[in-house]
C-alpha cells in the first residue's frame, strides 16, 4: 500500500511510478475475522471429513497431520481465541462456545477433532486484530466499509445459526462508534464511505447517491442515536437509530417498523452479461 496522502481523485502523483494508479480498498468495522475451523487443516493439506472414506481414514489423516513439526499449536496462531458459531443441529447448544470451553486447552488436534465430531466445517470467529488498526484503515479516504455478511433477520431459519455480529450492525457501528463517538471520521464522510464510494468503486450506475435520474434508495437515521447492538454472545439484534428506509422509491421501514414491502431488485455491475474466454487447461479441457 502507498502511504502518501491521496489527492481527491484517489491518485498518488507524488510517488514515482504511481501517477496513474488509483487505489481503492475496503475494511470491516470489527477487529475480528470470521471463517471456518476447517481452514486450519486446509492450510496444511487436510481437507476435512469425507463420508465416503469413513472416520478411520480421517483419524489417520489427523494423526499424521499433528505429527508434522510445522503443525504445532503455535503455528496455528489464533486457535485459542476462536469462537465456534457454526455447529450442526445436534451440537446447536454449543453455539457461541470458545475453543477452551469446548476442549480445555486447545492442542494441535483440536480443530480437526471438532470438524470430525460435527461433520461440518464449523463456522468460527477469530480475535486477531486491534481496534487501533481498524481506525487507521477507516481514516484512509479511499477505503470503503463492508459487512462481509449476508442479510439476516432474528427469526425463523436464521435462528438456527450464530452469525457474526457484523451481519446486523456493521454500518450502524461506523456511524455511531467511529463517526459520532470516536471522531475517527466525520458523519458526512462515514455516509460517503457506505454509499457513493463503494458504488463508484464497483461502477454501479445510478446507485449510492441522491440525484436526478438515480434510484431512490434512501436511509433516514438519527445521528445522535444510531449504534449497533449485536454482540458475539447475542449477535441477532438489530441496530438502533434507523427511522425510515426507501428502496427503489418504496418505503420499507417506517419509524423503525417494516412495511412488508419488498421492492428490491438484483443490482448488476459492469461485468454482467459479458462472456469471458476460457484458456485451455493443461489437459486441453475448457
């Protein structure tokens, strides 16, 4: 990354070789990562349980994996701070458990044992970043904010899983914590990072701004009250402070209550409909 201040266009003319380089970036508003426990084994070639091969095969694979010097717990890094959030139905009571609570002091076998026991990838949250670093990213004027999460509701099938809290509060957190409370960026700049900047970066036309000919996607919020409420223990909680929401000109939130209107539509980027020529693989297949 180039550290010199960008011009308003996002370019870095003072750095040799970057005069025509426009940098864009995206950050998350929480100091945690979220993936699956299985990736700790994948890093070293262990691909997880396969019903067709049976538990005996995978136990032998696990035992061989653990014996490798490079696969010590210290090299797994953040295992000890993992929070399990993706159990199957038979282990749903353990949603939100930390690895130490599940198995005591984690060992090199812990990730694979838990994946084998559950027969799934086991969704996991890792505590491995710092708030200082998140704030540093957010201060960069060319960094937009994302949630890296699906749209959910605290009801029905969604209650069968334990999502990352950013699924419910990423954008409210930027407005409430980083803009209003911490002053990391201004409220107006926070709005830009959540709207027009990502729309421009993704080259999505007539979205992300209010203007003639644009789709009327509007959020009305209370700048003095907006904040996230989702926690790691209870992630399925809506943020507060959002009053009204219009999607494609139709009101879907009225004084914080859903109107049951569903005017959303698929939003396509500039690559939609384009055919990409595939190069032949090594075996000649396309």
